[in-house]
C-alpha cells in the first residue's frame, strides 16, 4: 500500500504559539478541545500524609549537594 492508496482522513496540525517555546496540536476531529483534567483547580488537593521523621532528617534537609 502506498501513500496514494491511503484514505484521506483529517489530521492534526502543529500550530506555533507566539511567545511560547512549545507548539500545540489542533484537536482531533470528534474530540473535546478542552478536556476535564483530573485534579484541576476546581477540586481540592488531598492533604499530605504526615511522615515519620528519622534521626537524620534535619541534617539531610539542610545538606546541599556539592555541585550546587
């Protein structure tokens, strides 16, 4: 099968976004352009679980790797 035999389906296009380093794709035909993202701004984030602290946690948090 060659490219000439392939059905011509609408394709996504790459669109440059002015002032941005990233390009974006056009929506796929039949898809929703703005999908609902789980954990978006509308839903509160779950609270972080309290961690047990170890004997050297304070030192590890203060240490800076030598390449910094």
